[in-house]
């Protein structure tokens, strides 16, 4: 018996099986973090984050809030957007809106990330209270 010959069916078995790869969600925590770092995509990222987060928790949607806070527990990229020279009101509303959805989730179904909520509140109170207070008196606040 010769061992050097392959059976003809071995090669065809490999090519017939479809390769199933788990596709990563298009908008996840990493994608959001990347969008925030780029000035041209930051606002679009915030809008998408907020609109997705408002639908969560949902079993057939990737949890972008949890995904983001797992890789950025201090939400540094979001807070960095508040450090603009003169932040535009509509941008501030999106920034505070994104922090709001994170706070709401860390206070409810993501309570195991409550320390993230604590960090957000402490940073806002100690560094951004004037901006937040100004947004309360905005003509366009929601």
C-alpha cells in the first residue's frame, strides 16, 4: 500500500464547505472610538452612538455602549471634544447626549460598569459644570 497518493475526495471536501466567519458589527466600540478621534467624523459618530444607544438593550443589536466603555472606561475621547476653544452648541448637545446615554445604561442594565458613571459625573462636576450649566439655558436644548 502506497502512502504518497491522496484520495481524490480529500481536496474537494475542503473547497465545498463554506467558510463561516462571524462578521464583526459595523458600528462597535472601536469604530466609535476611532470616529471620535477624527474631527471630520466625530459628530457623525456621536449621532450614530446616541441613536443606536437609545435602541439598547436589544438582543439583535450590538451593544455599542458596553463595547465603548470596555475599551475607554474614562470616556476620554468624548471629554476631549469638550475641550474645543469655543464649543459649538449643537456639538455640546451631542457630547452631553452621548454621556447621558452612557450614564443611563450604567445606572440600569450595565450597573456592573457603575464606576464609569461615577467617573463621568466627577469629570463633569469638576471640569465642565460651566459648559453644562450654559447648555441648560440654550435656546435649542432638548
